[in-house]
């Protein structure tokens, strides 16, 4: 691995947002491997069905452009539609196959903790050698460690939701992404910004203690994570315990059916 590649790896760690890191990684690997194209996919759960969400992609001769992410998960390709990719996830190791003469596809798992959270797809002309695969896996470990550091700064430590700082930093980025998606479709698709307030939260803390209050926060955050889709973003915006309530912001993109958001808010009710 030469000095140019090492400097490129160091450059990827200067990014402070996931999109920037992913874009830098695919460009680095495209240059390092002299590949035809490189892409990173996230595995998204859609009611028990695992789907592929394109996070970043770049091809030879073309500059990287932001990916237009669909709000409708049903439009995303299912992992089971590509047996080689499904095998990569289940075996948690690289899979190489030849879809046609002179073309080799390589798929590597991107792990988070103990499970596969995404896939690295490489379209090249020859099979990757073992030493090259070791180098790619080392780059993916750097990616994993850097994203873990970003999560530490972006996530609320108690609930695991995105924190208020991240909400304020990412709101304009979300608006730009929605504008790109609307332009690609030629029409606007509605989205919602919701606010959920935990009633009488201060009373819970005062009467039962902050330990019970934390349990309530965990319960509500778990209900929200189960109710919303993988592409929706959940934030904890108020971390001050002395307030009358604890607030959750939700950025929800409309599903094609148009009735997802009311159903989700109904599901959040509990006794």
C-alpha cells in the first residue's frame, strides 16, 4: 500500500458526516483498485424484509453525485434477489462472482458490532487477490472505527437516538436531499416533521426518581424505533431533566400509501 493510498485514507477521516465519509471511501477504493465502479449499500429492515439502500456510488470517469434515496422502501431491491449478496451477509465474508465474460463482481460485508450492517460492492475486470482483499478489509475497519466515533458525538447516550446538535446540523442537509429526490421524480412527495412530548415527565422524575425517568425514556425510544422505518430519522432534542416534558423530533418521509405517519403516531400510545 503506497503513500498516496495512505494519505487518501487519512483524508477520509477528516470528514465529520456519514455521507462525506462514504463518498471518500468509494472514491479511494475506485482509485486504489482501478475498478469500474464502487458502491456502499446499507441493509434496511422493511417489516422483516431486508432491502438495499444505496449510500454512495462512483464509477470510472464520473464524479460522485449525491444518491437520491427513495422514501418508499418497497422500491428498494430486496437482498434475497441477489443470491451472492445474501450469501456474503450470511457467511460474513467476501464473495466474488462473474456475471458475464470479462466482468467480476466482489461483495464484502461491512460489519457493525456483531452483525453485517452494509455491503461494499466492487465492479472490476479481474478477481481480487487475497492480499488486496486484506487491504480492503483494513480500510473497512478504519471506516467502522471512524463511524463509531461519529456516532459517539451524534447520538444521545441514553436512548441511542440522534441528539439535538445533530438535528440542528443535519436539518438543512435533509431539506437538500428531499429537493434532489423531488427533482428526480418530477414531483413533490410530502414529508413530516413531528414532535412527541412525554406528558408529566417531570412528575415521574420527582415522584419516582431519575432512574425511573430514564426507563421511561428508553421505553419510548424503543417504541419509536420499532414503529418508524429505517429511513426515518429520530432525534432527542431536550436533555434537560428539569423541564416539564422530554421531547422527540421525528423527520418522517411519506410512504407511497400516504398513511404511514398517522398509523405510527397511533402506535406510540401506551398505558
